[in-house]
């Protein structure tokens, strides 16, 4: 009887320890920056200035190339240092790289997550573009 209890306790302990912990993914919180507007994130000001290219494949169409979106933003740090930056989200051509980083410090990175709305086949091209920006801590 003692052997059965000991074996049962060992099996139960083994089963409990065998369960693996699934890491919880932290959701990305994005700040919306509408086209033509400026948003402040801490000491950084981001102005969504212009959509340079939007060749993204409409969501309800099968395309050979997924497409991409290129845009120009203005970035100001502490209302002093200001510069223009071109972002590229999506497919790249040979020699290009996707550019999503807006600004980085020793502790965090501001990054472009997406541009909405995503095109659809019945879309007439008039879009109220919004850049989604997230802050990731190092």
C-alpha cells in the first residue's frame, strides 16, 4: 500500500512539473497619427506629412506582389532638433530594407506598426490615412 501511495505521489508530482508555462505576449499599444497632424509621445513630436507611395495589394484581391507603403514624417525632439524621415513598410525591392524605426533612445524605440486603412478593391483612393506608432522598451 505504501508503494502505491508513493508511486501515486511521484506520478502526480511529475505531471504537475511537466506542465510548461506559456509566456504571455504583451499587446502592442499604438498611438494614432492622422495624415497632416502632429502627435506628441513624451518629448518626441511626430508629424505624418505625406504618403509617397501606396502600392499595397487590396485585401480582397490576389496579387503577385504584396506591395508596400512609403511615407514621410517629421520628427522633433524636445521641440529643438527636427528632421524629416522616410518610412517604408511592406515589400522591398533589391537593395532596399524595410524602415519602421522613427526614433530611438537608450531606453526605448518609437516604431511604425502599420498604416490604415488597408486598401480594398472597391476603394476609390480617397483614404483618411492614419499611421500607427508604438513604443518598445529596450
